[in-house]
């Protein structure tokens, strides 16, 4: 692992789960981590319910844009967290891979997105404690 661990969050649309996870890791990790997110089939825009759910906890993800997953992004990362993108993510030896089985917030209202957001935050905090403890 590099001096500052590089983490890549990947989901299908890069519009909800991966964007929330990236937002939490940037928030909680600060300059202790480098964060990227991408999607195997990126959406046009971020899920408005994900934006609202994150705003409720003081994290602004409105400037984020869904991004296409590139092999180079995986190669540059120390840790790759997938969230339902299946086999679309290339595998490189020496990287840490985890698959977080999370409900997809696509098409769901804020009431359904809040528990997904909270689960993502808990997982991000655990990850951060493992890869970049204070």
C-alpha cells in the first residue's frame, strides 16, 4: 500500500452508493486517504435522494459527476470496494478487494435511502480504521 492509501468505490451507475461512500471517506479520512469512485455503466447525474441523504449529515456531493470505470483507476488503487457491479471490475494482484452487498438506492425515496447511507457510513468508518488509523 502507498503512503496514502488510494481507495476506489465502484457501483453500476456511480450515482448513489459509490458516491455516498466516497463522500464519507473524504469527510472522515481527510488527507489520510485518496478517494475515487466510478461506475461500470455510469448514470447521467447523481441520484437526488443520495444527495439529499448526504446533505442531511452535512456532506455535499452535489458537485460529483458519475464517471466510467477505467482499468487505470483500478490499477492505481490500493483498495477497491465494489457494490453490485459484478465482474465488470478488473482484478489486479496485490490489491485489496471487498464487495459490499448494499441495496441500490436507485428509484427510492429519502426514507429508503437513509438506512443505506447509514450502513455505508459504518462500513467506511471500519475501512478507514483498518487502512489509515489516526
